[in-house]
C-alpha cells in the first residue's frame, strides 16, 4: 500500500530511518508520517526524478530502498566504528517493508536481510 500523511506504524518508521540516514529527515523516526517526513519524501523524490507528491508508493519505495542499501554498502566498505552511522548498516526491517508493499525484492534481492 501507499504511505502518506498521517499514516503510522513500523513501515513509516522504516521509511523515516532511511530518510534520516540519507539526510532527508532531521527529526528522529517516530512511526508517524508527519510534515517533516512529508518534506523529506518530497526532497528525495525531487532529487531522484520521481513525482514529488510526498507519497511513498512503489517507485519511491524502491528508489529509497536502493539508495539506502547503496549508502549502507558504501559505509560498510569504507567505514570505521567511529564513522558508521546509526542506521548505515542496520537493514533490519527492510524485508518487512518490501513484503508489506508486495515487492518481490524481499525474496530476490541479494542485499535483503534473511
């Protein structure tokens, strides 16, 4: 399903964690899709040539997961414990997010957490 303003729950928190790690969200993840989350989603969409509607649909979700996993991979390759971000290597819950969205990524992406 889609995630938009006023949505709440674990899928929202996972999106917020990814947005924060990618520097699109300044506030801490809360599980509530609020104005800060909306703004971060719109900025992410604009910078990734997606329709800037502030809604997490299949295209935005896929692009966000890809960007997050790339960031985590880069952080893991060139990081020290002091420079690794809080969420950079924490991909827990991405399977749940992909599965909840109906994405086959949870079963086919080699970067997925088992």
